[in-house]
C-alpha cells in the first residue's frame, strides 16, 4: 500500500497527479462560484464585472501554475525533466514574445485599463480617429483585455486596440463615475467681486 503512494514510482506519481487535478478543479469551481455570488448580490452595481472576471481568471491560472509547480517538485523524475525543459521554454518564450509583441502590448494595456479604470462601460469618450474631423465620439460598450468597443450616436461600432487607447489622449464627455476634480464639470470659479 505504501509503495502505491511513493512518488518515485509511476503509480504513486499518477495518483498524486490525479489528486492535484481534483484539487485544481475544486479550487477553480470555488473561484467561479464566488464570482457569481458577488455579482448576484451586488444590487448597487458598485462591483466592476470586468475587473472581477479578470481577477478570477488570473486567480485560476495562478492556482493551476502553483499546483503544477508543486507537483513537479514532489515527483523526483519531473525535477530532472523540468530542469531540461526550462532552457527550451525560455528560448521559445523569447521567440513568441518578439512575434506577438503588439498582441502582448494590447494585453498589458488592457490589464492596465481594467485596473486603473480611466473610463468605464457607459462613459462617452472623444477619441482620435482617421475621419474628416480627426476624432469620433462614442459610448463605451465593452472593454476586453485586447480591445475597447465604442458605439457612436449613429450606431457604428469603433473597435480600438487597448494599446492605442492607453497611449492616446481621450476626452471623457460624460460618465457614470463622479467628475474628477481636474475635469471642467468639477471646477467652480469663485464669484467676481
């Protein structure tokens, strides 16, 4: 019986792997369930759904990476294999990083837009666009990790890469959030004497 639990044997390593998969599935289910419950009980809509969704996906990814790393450390055969694969993975990651530079840039910009929230769903923005006026005005319809979608007054959809959104100057014309102190709506001039 004890030989079956020995991770240096194939049976013990497979049993431990199965246990780790079950634990990973349970933890992933718990994170998703917690997200659903938070969104279900948020009647004031104070919780940003995009941020919660992003954080839950990030938590699930971190959980699986942690479980895989722990499993590789507990199984002696994978310790040796992991060292050999590390060099190959690092070379592949450099190649993929150069090949997907703009895509990864949009992903990082999307993360910063989700976390810093310069605008939210429902805000009206004026952004630079290749039109006759050099700008477009639209309402933020969706913010994903790669793109931001605006809906114009005439019903057109403007899809802008988040890398572009993070780098350009935009004017928030109106929004759900309270006006910022530096915005024109929040500044009041003292009465002239």
